[in-house]
C-alpha cells in the first residue's frame, strides 16, 4: 500500500528526481515515445528524434517526417508528440522544418504544448523560418511535449529537439 501511495503521489505531484545536471536532447533519451496525428506512409516518424542536423529545409539525404495525406487534409493542424515515463525539466524546444515547395510547405502557424499532468498547456508559438532551427524557450516540468503545426498544404519536420535535464524517477515524498 505504501508503494502504491508513493506512485500515486508521484503521478499527481510530478516531482522529478534529476538524473544528471547537464542539459541533453530529451527527444533522444532511452524511453522516449514518439507519436503523431498522421505520418505519410513513405516517410518515417522516428526521423524527428534521430539527432540529425540537416544542411537545409529541403535536405532529403536523411529520413524526414511529413504529414501529406491528400488535398482534403490541406490546412489542418497536425502534431508530433514526445512522451516519457517521468516528467523532465524542459528548457527549450527546437524544430527544423522540411519543405519540398509543393505538397509539403513552410508552416503558417506552429506552437508548443506540454502536459501538466491534467491538461495540455500552450507554451507559446514557435518560429516557422526555413533552413534553421526555430527555438522556443520554455521552462516547464513535463512528461509530454508536442508541436502543433499547419500550412497551406501539409507540413514536414527534419528534426524536433527538446532540451532539458533528464530524470529517471519520481520522488513522491510529501511536501
């Protein structure tokens, strides 16, 4: 019963125990689950967190993520989400957009959300500039982070980084 109580407190309070003090790309740590609203069947969702740094937003020398699903889905919001078993201390989120200047276009809008344990919270807009990493500084503790984006057609991502301090367990000690 005591163990179950600690687990419930841990989930409710989301108090992480820091594994290391160094800032790392949380998208690439073991245990990261990545999901999406849609990925084109010929592309690869795991491309967003493989650590690749592209030469440009048209770089197809490496796998990419895109959500083209036909003209009927043009202009809708899609999302890519990272989830971890424990809340991490997030410091920033960066995205490198992909475009083919056709069905995969530069985003017209994009923003970051994080899960606070009860609901999705909007952390703010993130840039939509091509050929560079667009970064949003967000100091939050979260077990889930996602980017929501749309364009006049569909959107693509070469890399999505979440920088922060990794945790490996939750300290359920009452405050």
